């Protein structure tokens, strides 16, 4: 306080301190968001506007209502998820292969949980397990004419992971 009297400057008011704290907090929050970004989400953002690429963010509970009742496993998987986004591309086989390879190389700290080959359909499931449940996952489906990338969050058990190929067939 003596310093402000000698220099004839006004001491900081509560209003200026609050604004400084608010800006510091906002900067820290933005920094935390950047640190939580993941390569697969960056891949999604980079390719969602590509030519002939369909990109959607779908509430899983709403998607479960659109799935055919002949696939109860797919419905169960969707109901156990909290968020779902996907990329869907129909086109040239070389481009599909390149999309699939790039998506898999963007896996970061995700681990391979399931890999299945059904004829010309290759399904790879990557995820992060916490407390015995898969909390975050992404699925890459590659056929001769189609590429699908599904990114989701939820509480999936091993049984749900085994049902993911049924979900990829329905989507």
C-alpha cells in the first residue's frame, strides 16, 4: 500500500483483480482443452468436410431407435454409449484404403481391442479401458466400396465390444 501512495498510483480494485483472474482462468481452460485433444478427433475434424464424405454427430439413444429390431445387439451397444460421431465414405478402393490406414495411424494411446475380417469387410476396434469398462473407442470399417469411422464414448463391456461388428453392419 505504501508503494501506491509514494508513486501516486491507485491500488488495484476488486474489479480489475476479478477480470485478471477471469482471463487467467479462461486461458488455463483453453489450454486444458487443447491438451485433451486426441489424434483421432483431429483426424475426424480434418476429414469431415472431404469430398463425398458424410460426417455426423448422432445422439446414440436416437440412433438406437433407428436401428432395425433384427439387430438387438446393435441397439444394446448404442444404448450404452453417451456420444457417437462417424465418417462414412463411398468411393474408390485406393482412397478407402488410405482413409483407413490414416485413421488407424491416428490411434494415439488407444489399444487394439478387436479385429475381425468377414469376407471383404475389415473391422478394427480401438479403445481405452478404465476400471474394466471401455470408456472411449473408435471403430474403423473398411470394405471394397466403403470406409466408416465411428468414434464414441460410453461404458462398454467386453460383451458390447463383441457386438460392434453387428452395429457396423447396420450403420
